[in-house]
C-alpha cells in the first residue's frame, strides 16, 4: 500500500511542548485537554492580552526554532511500526502542513528518530510561513498530494483534513478532533492499535 502519514501529533508529540512554551511565554496555564481546536492557541489574543500578530509571530518562531523542534519527542511505537511496514513493502509518504521553511529541521528530526525508512518521501506545505489564514489552503494542499500520490490509507490528527479525503483515514484521538465521523474515518488511540488494523486496509 501507499500510506500517507502526517507528522505533528501523529508521529511527533508536538502540542504538549507548544503549550508548555506558550504558557511560559505569556504567563498562562492552558491545558492540553482544553485544546478543542488545533488553532486554539492562535485564537487566544483576548485571553492572553496581546494582539493576534504577536501570537502568530510566536507560533512562527517556535516552528522555525530548530532547537525547539528537535526537543519534540516521537509518539511511542510510531517508528517501530513504520519501519515494519516499510520492510513489508508498504510505501511511506510523510505529508505535512509544515511550511517548506521547516524542511531542514523536519528532515533532521525524521533522521534523528529513524523515520526515514527505505523509499520514504516528504511533502511540505508550499509556503515559507504558517499562519491561521493558511488553514483552508493546507486542507486543499493535503487533499491534492494524497490524490497525486494515489495514497491508499492516511494517518492524521486533523478532523477537517480527514473529512476532506475520500480514502480510508485513521484519526489519532485528540481533544481537537472529537465528534462523529464518516464511515471512511476510524478513530484510533495509538500506534499499536494502528498496526493491529493495517491488514484491514490491504489491497485485495
């Protein structure tokens, strides 16, 4: 199969570290469990007491801070499962809404945690920065790449992106993607569960 895999909050445990840094910077106490929208932090200008531009600048600084990015841990079992899939002949395609300006340290992170398996490819969002205004464009971008590469199964954390696809999607359970799902999307708790389901999606 051709398997598409998102990066942030799918193979990397990104959001907890972002929340920690955001709270430390702005003197707040946001909790992971209350992040009911992936862009939640970018919408907190009234609560934080600073303008949206300042928050957007903070988000971009964290995205492009290689030292910060390299601190993000991988999700348990993700590398082991992906390596096994690759050895079995599945093609791995990392498809992320990270902007192209994050390319260098994204590749370094993938190499650090041994996610660059044989034949793996990486597609990044074709803009140099990442702001709230790019939300719809990132959905369309992923949908386009999934179609061009003829992806058979996609692993994602964004409910909006998952719902835009007409292929099977495994949606890693997150506070921001709760609610009912269409039949092509299945909610999963971790990579061990994902691995146990993979045979259900094998080509006949």
